[in-house]
C-alpha cells in the first residue's frame, strides 16, 4: 500500500505502532490509521509534516519515504543506508558505462521505448479505422527509427550519443503528434512541454513521469544499481543519470495511464490550475492521477515470466536482471530485450 499525502497541513505520526495520518478538515483533523507492515512507501509533498517516530517506524519496516515537488518529481528520500546488494555491481556498472556493454543496454532500452510507441499507435488504430492512413504513416516512420537504433555501431555510448538523442527526439515528436490527433478537440496538445506544462495533458503527463522516476530509483537501489551513474545521460551534479536511462522502456506505462484518463473523458479543466506560462495539477487532479496510476502499477496484474505479477514487481525483476547481467560482464553477449509489460 502506498500512502500519498495530498492535503496541505497533513501530519504523519505514530500511534500504537501504526501510522496515524491527521488530515485537516475545516477546523478539525480527520484521523486515518494504517498498519506499518501493510505500507510500502509514503509520498510527502510540500506543506505536510511527519514526526521522527514516523521516520523510525518506516525504517523499521523498510518503508520508503519520498519527498516530491509540485510536479511529483522526487526531491529526496528517507530510507535505510544499506546499498541493497553487493558493491561489485556498482564497480561493473562503472566499467560498462565506458565500454560497448553500456551502448548495448542503451540501444536495448531506446529501441524498446520506440517499439512501445509503435505498439501503442497500433492499438489506437484498431478502434479508429478512419484514421488508418495517418496512423500508418506514423507507425512506418517509427519502425524505421527502431531499425536505425538497432543498427547503430560505436565503441561506447558517447561515440553515438548525439545521434541517439536525435532519433529519440524525432520518435517522440511523431508519437505525441499521433496521440494528440486522436484525442477529443478540447484535449489536443501541441507536443511535449514541461516546467511548466503548456496544457492540461502535459501537466498530467509530467506528474505521472514524476511518480515513475521515484519508482524507478527505488527499483535500482534495491537491485544494487547506482541511480546516479548513467550510460548516456550526462553526469551532471546530483543528476540521477541511470534513472533517466533505465526509465525509457517504462515511460509507456505513465503515458498509458494518462491517455486512458483523457480518452475516457475523466479529466476536467478544474483538475489543473493556471500558473505563470502554464498549468499545474491541483489536489483533485493529483488524486485522480495517483489513484489510476497506483491501480495500473500495483493492483492490476499481468502475465510476466510465467507468473501473475504487478507491473511494479515486473520492473523490480528487470532491475535485478540488469544487475545480474552486469555481474556476469559478458561483453560478447547483447542483453536480451526487456519484455513488454
């Protein structure tokens, strides 16, 4: 269970070995109680508070406390100080970052990301026969980009990084053009925008990506992967480079959740507030998105590697597989593609 704190002035503390959440309602507090053993993580935005007892209880039960900004992007987390696995994984990760092994993984993740975009548009086409010609053109162009990524050669990621970024940018433009094209007129948007979002669709998508960043970072830490040591994204100060690398095949999940909300006409203009030069989700918008996001990731199950799994568990399994591959360090074997969830 994930506890998402979404009301200004909420206080999280402990009572009888349980988390007590005090939510301000008018001039009083409404109390909610949750058993620690049933909580997986706690999401804390600005304007909420928690006690040291709550932190200690979370540490005792290995519960992740994540602090996020108004867009849902992680700002920091409180968790136990253990690495999650052997330090040998991080040493192998560093070696891979400057060799062709890192390039093999980046090509795998990016090609999988674009193939997910192809599959998404193919699904759109099934129920929109009148748009077949337009969508077929997008599909054909995206499939060419998948091939371009797979055929790219180099001694390491940096040798081809700019070309890969160019392909990613082109693929994103084609993909989001198709997505906007099939939405009702009042939901259409003009490409991707962030910080701030230029429209309500992008406001929802930015927040969904923010939640996903936090999930990916946790998966990597548990698997023993350094979230800051990426293969393609630059090693800027305090940048979670590996999170931004590893997330690529899973962006489709955030996009699917958001698109379904809009295509089902569940989103209202009142779910986002107008801010300087853009839009930001308000309390009601966040509640709508987080509920749908959690159901999609943690409640709904899929058939994955022979078992029924939540998408969150499947991502964690992939992170462990990545870590195990680094330990094997077999430079002569390209990592197998991540299975589509």
